[in-house]
């Protein structure tokens, strides 16, 4: 079962570049989506929620396209500190409550 | 800030040992989860719990069990550790759909 799929990368970009990640999901019933960030040897941390109307937080923009069942994350003016793995996450409502389904992550490496 | 604490950062155990991984959260969250993370496979859900003494199987429960005797504590048990259970284990607790993870336990079974 592959409910959330994303390109593993790595994406190697220079500082200041704009980079975009896409993720597709197979469960059309999924209602909520998130992007998590995971640094090397650290735990995942919530980056931002994803809405159909778009969600912008500083240099980061997340977008949900329900018709095409994909989620995107755009990072503008990338910084060295943006280097991390970005996890696309959907909510599975198969049980009594929802639980998160994680993509395998897209690795970003920002170079000087 | 929600804090999720996993008792060990690194653990080395022998094949066949019974292993306990402990997780404690301090924000009175009802929902707690155990994941394992492996290269190329991402995070996979082992077990989760929405209430004390309640547990539900995730995607890969085989070889594991859990215990939730108190709301703040969710334990993962490897009944008889095997080398294929060498992995990073991540505990999480959540309020609604917003998860907070512990810093992980890297378990090596030799």
C-alpha cells in the first residue's frame, strides 16, 4: 500500500534558489495533509499544514490540489539551514481516529 | 512545549532478548504512537493508542506488543528481539492531528 509518494531526491540546489517538491496521495478520502521536516539523525518536526487555499509561512508555501491528488511545497530563497529531509504526510481515517501516513521523504541539500 | 521523552537514545541488545522501549509525554495527550524508520522505507506505524489500556495495530505489528497503563506512558515491547528489528524507533503523541515526536531510540540487535 503506497498512500503517499514523493521523489526521494536528493535535490542539490545553490543558496538562494527556489525549489519545489511534489507529493501524490492515493487515498481520496484523506482530508488533511502536512509537511514535516527531519534533520539528519533527528526526529520529524511539523513544518506546516497544507490547505486547498494554499498556506504560506515566510519563504515556504504549501499547496493542495485535490483534483489531481498532489501536494506541493515551495521553498524560496533557500538557505543552508533548509538542508533536511521533507516528509509529505496525509491523515488516514481508516481507524477510530485518524493517524498519519508518511511519505518516504525528499532530501534537500542546499550548497553555498 | 509538548515534550515526548524516549528513555534511551541508543540501545544494543542480543537476539532473543525481551526489549522494552519507553516513551513518556507531559501534555496529557490521549493519542500515542510507535513508528520505526528505516532507510528507503520511511516511517512505518507499529502500534498506536487512543486511550489508557487501549491499543490498535498499525501497519507492521508483528514481533511487537505495547502497553499503555497510564496516559502519559506508552511502552513498546519486542518479545524476542531479532536482527531485522534493528532500526530507529520513534514515539509520538498528538493532540488532534498535530504530532510531536520523541528524539528516537536507535536499536541495534546483534
